[in-house]
């Protein structure tokens, strides 16, 4: 099974719309008599639709498995750079209930920018972490650095009214 990491910039005012779409998806999942086609064909908006309609897909393409991004996030959290902590935690708990791992990265996370610098993370340390997660491979450090670069660059570019939505699914 594979996963893809995608990045969208979203205006904070659209978080409620994303939550509503996630609630609709969760309700659909709870009813065995409704299919994706019932919801999508009925003009209803699911979380992925919301990101496409009101979000701006980030041009930076993360060419590695989404699992690499998940392991990078745990690596950062273990080192005090917790991107999971957010003022939008309650809303994104709802979103995550039906839309895989979806993480809001906000301008408040800018305090973590020094820790998102790829140059401060050594190959051995990155490789050890990936191996400890049973996801060790020769290019793991490169995958981590690519992820760090995207996170750092997109966080730096955010306007105060925007969030970076990282979705792994």
C-alpha cells in the first residue's frame, strides 16, 4: 500500500468548509447504504474536493512516498519541532477522522524554522530514525531533506491568513 504527500495553501476562513466536508465524508462512511457516488454525484463536497476548489496546490512536488513525510514528522517531533501541535487541533481532529493524516501548518509554526533547515540534520541521524521506524532505505536522508525543504519554504511563504495543509493518503 502506498501513500502520497500533498500540500495545499488554504485561507484560514476555509477551515470550516474543510471540516464540513470531512463531517459529510464521515457520515457517508458510517452509512453502508450510501456510496461515494451518492455523495459526489449529489453535488456534495468531500475534503479532497475542498482542497482542490479553494486551496492552492503547492508547486513543490514531494517525489517520495507519503510514509517518508510521516516519518520525517515523527523525527521532527522527537526533536522538539512538533508540527502536529496547532491552534486548529480540534478542527483537524475532525478532518483526520475521515481524511487520513491531514496536518495544518500555520504561521505560528515559524518559530520552528531553524529546525526545518535541512543543513542541521545529519545523514546518520536521519537514516537511524528511518531505520528505527522499519522504513530504512539508502536514500532516506535525501527524502527527509526534500521534505524539510518543502516544509521550510512553504512555511516561510505563508501569509498570516493562510495555512499549509499537508495531507498524506
